[in-house]
């Protein structure tokens, strides 16, 4: 019961935030989702409704680099990977959507790594 309450609360927070932020082709939305095992990041163009770039710890190349997909070092790799893919596409600015999660731990590590690679939020 407690887990369902936490997930419902997170989804409510995410919906409140999503009312206010939106991405477009020039400044896409950097969406982050973390599960108990993996972390995912996507650059989304909300106007066209499509994903421009994505990275996750489920990728075969990321699995080779990390022992586990659920720690801070894996989050840093995903943040750097998504930033590099975005810069290769010519995207330097994004709107950060933390998905209703607290800006702490793995979410913060991903955001900091993306900033270090050159993305601005």
C-alpha cells in the first residue's frame, strides 16, 4: 500500500510540473525517469510529440561500462551520453523535467553530468 501511495504522489507532482513546462524542437524537454534498476533520459519535442534522443542504462554499451544501472555513477554516464547526443544534434539548451522525483541522488547526478558536457537548463 505504501509503495502505491508514493508512486501516486510522484505522478501527481509530475502532472503539476508538466502543466507549466513544455519542449519544442529548439529547446526540448529533458525527461528523466528512474526505476529501482535503471535510469532513463529522453529529449522530447512536445509540439510534434516525438522523442529526439534517448539514453538509458538498458543500452548494451552502457551495460558494458557500468556494473549496475541503479547507482550514481551510472546516472552520470547517462547524463553525459544524453548531453553528447544532444550536442551532436545541435541542441545546447533544454528544459529539465525531473519526472516528479526529488532533485537529489541519481537525478542530480544525471543533471550535473549533462551540464558538465555543455547542456544548459
